């Protein structure tokens, strides 16, 4: 509560647009074969041979079209990113407010950028109420036994004031780090007052970038310096003539800052039907609407499916409808099965879960169970490998669950890849283990309707696990791909998982 101002916030830098996914002819051929072989039985040899020939003719054109389309998307994104960066440097109000509010979205004290005037940013912060602070502190009796001691009013106010100062300084530091062109921030703090239980402003002032960045922030007590380094700072907690802090928190006069009184007259702490609330703070004081973090993220480099490309480029008769999906076969730990040939051309993978956040990862290894290089490790910062033969498709919210999807084209994998480990790891920043996951399930299917499902155990002793493995084998003298359900984990999370497969963890 009193040390957030000690954090460091990375300075904004020009956005870097990632390169387009690397696509290859084997990948395109696998996609084309999956499409053309739909609905054809394995005994229809002539039809299957003709379908494979059509796929070989279509694959180069599909590859060229997708490569050109993705390069055009990257060119457009690069232009947009350049314009956005210039607008941020020029202190364009909408651009600055959106960037700053996105940065503020995870702060312990809700902050909102509400406007820009020249190079001055205006921010409002909702501070924790004094009445919500604990009234007791741990202590010892005269005989040394643990006990709880009541805080005096002044001690409680000092704690609250230090917390408010810490949030003010952290908000200022993050605002300056996010908006390089801003030289000063006008900040006002809103809270519910103890005496009246009404909202009121308890601090406001102006702080310059130079004052914040030149002040050393080393101890929690340094948060109280916010009053000394600002300009025209007003704070409802004052120092009495005897040198003590006042024990009462009174509202400040709001006439100095336009728009604050209007907010107090109409705002409520909780959103209500048709009623203004603190969620509307930016609408009351500025023109910016913060980004909706509930909106699903989209992948600008989404690969256009072969069927979609074929429909756009061909006026021929529609392809045969896909085989209706069959109920997924449930697997138990250690169970293995031989995958049908259709799964070689395209295996769809989905990991669904609730309760906590987890990430899907893939490891493309040789027979020794180790990757040939870091490029064979597929995770959120490297969402594809083997020229697109293994690819993460993104994580989305679907009802009460989160679902992360991937595709694996076994037939398009390079010869060195003999195994594919399908793993999950808990979000690194959360510190949670797999016991926090609920309704976790891995689902796999392919175009012939075959489907498999596996529910790994929610083990509280691990933070990463290999849920299943695909591996090459020989069945009746012929090469085959098999699937094995596992559910084996590592207590040290992604680091231990990656090291086990030979990934160089820095």
C-alpha cells in the first residue's frame, strides 16, 4: 500500500511491428490436401490421387497469395504505428489519454487521464477510503505475547496519507514514462470522506517531469515528499501548529480546477442504470473514452484458410461438406492411439480452462526429446515454427472459459521433428500453480470428424505440464503418428519445462 512509488516504469518507445509469419510450400500443400481430401474415403484411390494432384496445383498460388497479403498488412501496420508514435510525441489528446489509461489499467488506485492542454496532462485518481483502512496493527504485550493494538487517529491518517502519496507518485511516474511529450501533470485525488461519506477531492496540484525524475525514491516514507516537489499543491491532511498531522480529512475547495465540482455533483461510486459513475470520469472531464479491455483481441496476421482462399479465387462447384464431428474420445493418462492419416494434414488443438490464466506451448523435438534450436519452441512470443507447420492461433474468451487454439500439420514438419509436445504453463506473473485451474481440458480433432479429449489433473505442486505428446512410430511396418495423453509437470514452471526440452532459458 505504501511502496508502489518505488516501482520503475519502462519508458515508451516507437512500436515495433513483428515480421509476418514464415510460410512454406509444405505448409501450403498440407492445407490444400486437407481441403481437397475432405469427404473421400481411404479406399477411393483414384479420387484421392486426383485430389492430391489438385492440391499440388493450388498450393503454390495459395502460398504466393497469402505471403503477399500478409506483407501488405505489415506495411499498413508499420505506417499506422509510425503515425501513432508521432501523435503521441505531439501530445495528441486522444492518443495520449488512450496510451496512459491503458498503462493505468492495472494500478492499485484507479487513475484516469482526462485531457491534454499543450504539454500538460490532467489525471484524476480514486484513492482508497480512510474508513477502509485497518484500525489495528500487530504488536506485543509487556510479556512478549503477540497482540493487536489499536491505531491512533493520527497514525491511521499517516498510513492513509503515505498510501495516497505513494499512489500519486506512481501515477505520475507511469504517466511520464508512457507519454514522452508530456512535461507536467495536473493530478487530483478523489475519495469518500469519513465524516459525510460523500465523495470529495483531498489533494491536487501540478508536478513536472523534471521534479519527479530528479527526486530519489528509495523508501516508503519518500512518498510523503509529493507535497514538497509539486506546484500549487493542496492536501486535506495538514500539519498543525505543534508539528503534528491533523487527524481529520476534510474536502478541498474544487473551484480551482474546472470540471471537478460537476463530477462531484453527478458521479456515483458504483455504476447504475442510466446514472453517471466514476467509470464516466473521463466523459465528464474530457473527450476521451478509455479502451474496452473486454473486447477480444484479433490477430492481424490471421492466416486465411485454404477453403476461404479457394472460394474467393474459384467459381467452381462447392467442395464436399466436411464429415460431421463425432463425439470426442476421452483419454486417460498414459493412453496412446494411432492418429488417422487425415490428422497428419491438419490437427486442431484447443486447451480450455477457467479459474486462472495459462498459456499453451509446443515443443518440436527429435527422438531424443530435445529441440534442435530455440526456433522449435512455440509460445506466446514466438507463435509459430517450422514455416507455419506448428502455430498458435490465439487465446479468446468463450463463455465462462478461456480457450487457446493451435494447429499442427504433421505432414509439413521437417524431417528432424519426430515428436511434438503439447504443454501448458501458468501465467508467470501470477505465481499460481496448476491447482488454480478449473475445467482444464485438451481437445484435438481433424477433418474426418475424429476427436479426442483429455482432462489433466489440477496438481497444486506444479506450474507447467506436458498435457499430451505426438510422436512418430511404425505400425504394421508403415510410418505412423501416435498420440499419448500425459499430464506430467514441473514445479518451477515454464523455465523448468523449457530446459527439459533443451530450450536455452536466459
